C-alpha cells in the first residue's frame, strides 16, 4: 500500500473520532514529501524517519511534535498489519534546557544596587536618574534584597 493512501486512511480515522487533526495532517504530508510521495509503506526505512526527525539543526519542540505524530501513524499501521514493526527510533533526544535561572545571593543583589549609583543616564537611550533606576531595580528584585535598600 502507498504511504499517502495509508496516511489518508489514518487521517480519516482520527477525524472520525472527533479530533482536530489538521496540524498532524500537515506534519504527515511533510513526512510523505520527505520520503517520497510514491513510496510504499513497507519501504520506509528507519534511517529516513530518523533523518526527518533530526531536521536541519538542534533538537526542538517541533521534533517532538513530529515524533508524536509519526508514532501514532506507525502504531496505526502496525496494528492493522501494514507493517510488522515501526521504523521509528525507540526514543528521541531531549532538547537542551532553554534557560537555567540564576538565583542571586543577598551580597550579589546589594552589589548590583550599589552599582546603580554609577549609572549614567546619558550613556544609554533610557533617560532615567540613577536614584530612579535604583528604585526600579529594588522593586524588580523584590524582598530578596532586604528592606534596608527599598526603604531609602
């Protein structure tokens, strides 16, 4: 059976369950074009699937969305006897952490606030007096800095 025919059958099945399946349908069409629109379902190789998932850059959330879409499709194909095993990799790499927060110590916060005195309002595009900048920073940092600076 052609890959595109089975994908159409799978999309019809998912939509008959009442699912909004438009995004997944687009990802399946993208995979179909990647593998070749005339490909047979049993000719899809694990290396092709891995290359599609890897894309052109680092692992992203979109890679995980593609993996989830293909997992559903290949499970459908296996349970209906079109494939004996899924060509999907067993796992997909986790994306690197996007942001690692830094929690400032009290000493670091005090040094930052003390540095506001040397802030020069005309060296940047922000026209703010140093004491106003200090108040702004102390409000943003909240009570972690202690009430001594905030009450000045």
